[in-house]
C-alpha cells in the first residue's frame, strides 16, 4: 500500500464539498485497440462525469468488451467490497484504547462505518513491522496497542477484531507485511523478541535480517526465512477464524544488489558454473517459493480461508521487486485471489485505468483465481497526477462500473480513513450507491 503518501496527505483535506449528483449518460464509441502496443482499448465509453463544481465535464469512463454501457453492468454474486484498514488507523485507536472495552468500542465504530458504506470485508493490517496484534511465538506485540513494541496490552486485539467483524456480518482478512521490520525508524524501538534481535543473537541466522538504506527487513533469499514467514501465517489461521490472509506489495525493497549480497553469494557458491540464475530471476524464484509456502500453510490449517496478494498495478514495477505475478495468476498453488493496486485514474498518461484493467484481466488465466481491483480512494480530491483526481467526484464509482463491465470479482478501497474524510464524501456516496 502507498501508506507513506496517504499519511502525508490525510491532514491536508478539510473542506466539505456539497456537490449535486448529475445523471450520467453513456455514449458507446468503438475504436481499434492493441493492448501490447499501448493503443486505446477496443471499445471505449465516453461519459459525462460529475465535476467537483457541480457542472458536467467530459471525461473518459469505462472500457468494455461489448456495447453495453458500463454503468448498467450488474454486480456479480458474492462481489468483494473491501476496505483496507491500515496500521495508521489501528495506531490512532491504540493511542486512546488503553483497555479492552475501549478498543472494542473503537473498532466496532470502524466496522459499523465500513458496513454503512456498503463494504462486506475488512482487510486489517495485523503485522506491519515484524510484529503482531495477537500473542505470537514468532513476533513481538505491536507498538500500536502498547505504544512500545513488545508490551502486552493485556488482551487479544485480533480475537476481538475478528469477532466484532463477523458479528456484523462482514468478513475479515488478516493483512500481513511479510518482510518489513522497520522503516524510517518506525517503530523506534524493536523488542528483544523481534526477529531482528533474535536472528542477530544467533550466529546461524545472523544474516536472515538485513539493514538496507532506511529500513530493516527479513531476507527471503534464505530458505529458513521463507519457512519462518509461512509458519507465522499458519499460526494466524490455526488460532483465529479469519476468512483470508493477504500479503501487500512490499517484497524486495528495490533492484539494488547490496540488499541480499550475502544470500545470493551463498546461493551461487552452491551451484556449478552456468547453473546459477540471474539476481532478478533468483529473487523471483524466492518470492514464488514464499508465496506457494504461504498458500499451503493457509490451506493446510484452514481450508476455507483464502490467500491473496495485492501487488502494484504496474507489472514492470512488480518484477523489479521480485514479484512474478504472472506465475501466480496462471497456475494453481500460489493464490486464491490477486488484487492489483490500480491507483490510476482515466487520465493517467503512463497507465490509464482502463488499460490497466485490460492488462490484468488478460493476465489472470487460472479459472479458480479471483481478480479484484484495488482502488485509490485516498487520491481523490488531491493534486497528484497533475490534479486530474480533482476533475470529478465519481471517479471511483466509474471505476467500479468499469470493473463490473469487465467481469472482475470485486474491489478493495484504500483506505478506511478516506471513507470518512469530509472532502471525499460525495465520491464515497457515489460508490456506496453501487455497493448497496
């Protein structure tokens, strides 16, 4: 998730906009299309978008494979309508919830608010920094509930969150960041039972956790690390009736070769000349193994639960981080669903939303894998992408219509905080109408 951007901008939008909703008219327009060359989609709909000033403005809407207007596309049965609840939200709750009753009250508000907006699933970040919002034999208590990592809050937040969510009739997916331990000195203190400290005290595992640039990470180049992460996910699904587990898009931090120099050298030393994979291919192989191990861990311990990944929407960026999403989407044994973060609007010059939709639709060829689209609610009414997110108040709603027209299986919105932001309420209301 793009939490760093979100945190930067969440304080800057305070003005409540009162905007009339204009009836959307659709005009079907055929055009030639070549996806691989980056040309326009084979069939494209132009719509009259609702501008933020209440007037009609011409804007491209949904790409569709037939002549039916995207606005009329029906929601599929069991459509995923999820919202990501990040550690930022949980941290805000934790600052005031010093007792279990207060935590329960605060999280109940989260569930009720999400349900009121039409959501049927919460994707909650239960591990953000090599920590846990539940008692764990692998990770220390999160600083989000006790202010300092390793401090037992005296209750089990994950147990409470799952129970509250299910009681409201919603599903609960445990969102896990698999590799990150610390970023930009967050959290400021790492507990003694944090993997960073545990591994560095053990000569046999001292290279399993590495410091790189402004962060600390587990290195998936070591088989023991991949097993450790998969086992920790098994712990979650064994002990809690979660409906799913999700990894986000953070795998290798970048393309630099310094991050995993030790593990790659160890790999090369064990191979004959000419048998070694390139660094990029080796990294993809490591992440593929991590994903398949985690998938098995989920299925072996809670068969009804699903495992998914929310990679970046740009495939070239995914590859740079070691995420071979093509492999995951074309064979069984990796994921039950894929949810690319399509945080682009229709005017994006590099990867417009409709082109991204077509790319991912073609990528998922395994029939049992669900395709969800992650939508960037946090970008609406901001000046990013040359201010194009300020042109109308129905961008996300039109993206839902586009996804339905393309037969996707549902959506995940980033993030919960933005469901409540005053300056985004017209946008949220337009989406909620489609979700109710």
